[in-house]
């Protein structure tokens, strides 16, 4: 199941919920208990490789890597 982020329209708190992608369930803000939440667009987060070519400073080892 994917994780979706919701922002409370009342207090601005952002909460993550684990839900089915076509779920019609109502969520409640954990801070102010409002049900007036709006689903946020969020980017996909890729994990870091533990290979020997990755560097901690973020530079490309070959010099030809695409910009991210």
C-alpha cells in the first residue's frame, strides 16, 4: 500500500497515511482533529545505492551523469 500525504486546511499540519490508492476513507488531522484534509502531491523518493561508485558528496564518479 502506498503512503499519501495530507495537509490539514485548518491548522496546516501535514500527515502521512498508509492507504489503498482508490480508498475513499476519511482521515482526521492528528493535531487539531479536523477532517478538512487535502491530499498533497509528493515526489517519488528513490533509495540510495550502496555500490562502490556512489560518493557521499553527491558528485558523479564518471563526470557524465545527468543532472537531477
